[in-house]
């Protein structure tokens, strides 16, 4: 919830309440240039159990 609130304060519009959408926003806002580094950066910021398929 804290990450979602931070994005809302920055003006990010969410289309759903899905955690997957939140992860996509984390990836797209990452400061890293390499895509794998962006994904790893996003995953470091979330807590809990999750399963992702990234193609």
C-alpha cells in the first residue's frame, strides 16, 4: 500500500488494484537502464509471496 500511495502522490494513474500493475509501474520507474536490472530493482521493493511469468 505504501508504494501504491507513493505513486498516486506522484500522479500515477492505476487502472486496477492488481499487484501486477504495481510491479509494472515499479519496473517502468526504475532508474536502471538494463531490463533485467529494472525487474530485479522492482522485486527488491515488494514484500510477500508472489509468482510472475515474464516473457
